[in-house]
């Protein structure tokens, strides 16, 4: 079943390991979007070759240079013309009913923006299990009206009465690697739009982290929470002390719950966090 009011887009950068499963999950939806758009953000791996295998089933846009996820989303919402625009990340695999459930939810709740529930796929690996506990991208087993954040990894947006040219306009290195769902969530809440977390719209995260990539991901999360402020030595030391306290707290939690495989992850994150934070401090001084 197709719905002429829905389109769906996927921003992708160097997604050769996951983009095929992502696209297959979209094509197998019980409710199919009118248009499927994939924007290749100047990938340097085999992403383009894989996308070309689906060129008769999807629209493909090629960024001439790497713009980052925020500006790529901006391109997508201004390219697509349907009333509802769904979005999934390139490392997300949708359950077959995801779009049907999330579309029903946005209409039933008269919401502007709705996100679904994303589980980590490979939790048997310690880094991914750690991420599922401490960087999870869902709000639990119950649906929530007006959650604190609409996750950017899987969602649907109703664009009626929205200025789409202003939705995603954030520049800078941070927004190349991170979406701006915090900013858009705050904007919509402040303008009296209804948001919703739909726990029945299920998808799975195909990401496989190692110690460094997980640490870098976590550090960026902390940086955003700190308001992207420039760092001085005092601030850097303060952040590291805070991280040491968190590491100790997490380790006690993991010992009590017999999650012994996460203890090494805790300390490796602390190690890389310190390295990354001091490097960021040095770069800020040089700039």
C-alpha cells in the first residue's frame, strides 16, 4: 500500500556497511512512501555503488562536498513535497510496520513530529551494549506525549505550517557529525507544536562501535550538552574530574549488576575522553 502524502529520506556518509539493509527495510514497509530519497553526502567508500543498485526504486542526490548531516537534512526537507516527511539514518533497519505505525501515531495524536523506538542490534559486543544503556536513543517501553527530545535517527515530520527553509540550518564541525534534533525539538515546543514518542514504531541500530569511536561519540554528546562552548584549561580539568566520577559510578553499577564486560569499556572511554578533550582544548587555543 502506497500513501501519496508521505515521503522518506536517508542521509548517508560512508555507509557502505549498512545502507543496503537500510534501503531494503524501507522497500519492505507495509505502508510504502510515495518517494524514497537518499542523499549521498560525498561518501568516499562504496556507498555510491550500492545506491546505484537501487536507482530505479529510489531518488538519489549527490552532495558535491561533505556538508554534514544537518545541512543534508535541510536539502531533503526542501526537496520533498509531501505533507509528511519521514527520516531514518543510514545505519537503521526498520521493522516492516514502522512507517504504518508512526504515520498512524502522528495523525492520531495530531502531532507535528514523532519519533519511534530504536534498539541496538549488536548488544552482544560490549561497546554496543554500553551504548544501549548510556547513550540509548529511545524513551522506553511506553509512548510519551511531548518527550524532552525527538530522536533524529527515526522520525516523521508534518510540514504543514512550518517554514522548511529554516528547519535545519546549522553549520560548523559539530553539525557535520551530529543532527540538530535538540534545536528543532526546542523550536517546535516553544511554538506550541505537539511532539510524540511512539514506542510501537520499532527499528534497529546497525552501528558497531569500538572503544575509540564510542568514546568520540560520547564526547560529542557531552560537548553538545555543554552548549558547544570554547574550552579553557579550568573547564577541561573540570570536565575530566566529572568524567572520572561518572566512570567510578558506572563501574559500581556494573559490578552490582554483574556486567563485568562493561568495566573495561568504562575505563577506555575515560582514557579516550581525556585525550579528545585535551586535543580539543589545544585546537581551540590554536584557533
